[in-house]
C-alpha cells in the first residue's frame, strides 16, 4: 500500500492550493478516503472525507465553503482543493484510508504573507 501526497507549499492568505494523493497497492475505489492535518503542537484532525463513489462528502466546520474534496477512481487519486486559505490552515496534510489505518507521509502547507 502506498499513499503519496503532493501539492503542498507556501501560499499567501486568501490564496488557493490543490493537494493530491495518489494511491496504489489496494482497491482504491472500494474505500472511503479522508484528508487529515496536523499543526505543530496540535492533534491531528480530520479535514474532509469522501465516500467510495465520491457522492458523499463531509467537512470539518472551519473549512466548509472553502475546501473541496474529490476523487478519481480511474486514476486512484483523491484531491483537496483549498480556497481562501488562512494562517490557521498551516499544517502537514495527510491522506488516509478510512477503516484501514493507512497513511501517507504528508505534504506541508504553509500560509503566510
């Protein structure tokens, strides 16, 4: 099983960024996927979840209306579109396979002017 996140970087407040997670080694289309994040000194928190078909999406309150999770089961990818970011979004972002405990290594997002 491999989960490889990409797309992180430095972005200004109010800017946008798209994170991508490429999965391999398992039947991606069968699993619910999530994006988590962890800021320094804080616990890891779930940002967004998408069901196996991509029909149902759930977001943490602080990112509702700003972030969008999506998936492409043909390409085995799950993306997180981040719009209107703020400094509180600064964190390491991780891709996660629900119910299996599989994690990627993360991609760093830093929001700063």
